[in-house]
C-alpha cells in the first residue's frame, strides 16, 4: 500500500513537494459538492418519510375496511337466521 500511495503521490507531485493550496482547493470543491448532494439527499429522504406515512395510513384504512366488511358479512347470516327463527 505504501508503494501504491507513493506512485500516486509522485504522479500528482513530481517534485516531491505537496502543494497545500492545491489540496485545500480540491478539498473545498469536494466539501461543496458533498454539501450540495447531501442537501438533495435530505429532501429526498423527507419525501420518502412522508410517503411511508401515507402508505402506512392507507394500509391501516384498507385493513380497517376489510375488517368491517368481514364483520358485516358475518353479521348478515346471523340476522337472517335470527329472523327465520323468530318467524317460526
């Protein structure tokens, strides 16, 4: 790893001296790019959280509707049977 790093550094700095201005400029560019992409990521993440909440509410409502429909279907035959028993 040492030799690989040395090859890259000598390719970047052939005279063996590190140009701190060049490194700090590149670091500033990378930091700015990171801040920009992180801002975009945060907005997408917030949208995703809102969508998860909406999906959760829709799933809850769908389950509630299914349960009420099942209860209605279960109650209907019982009421018919009770009516038939009362009419006899």
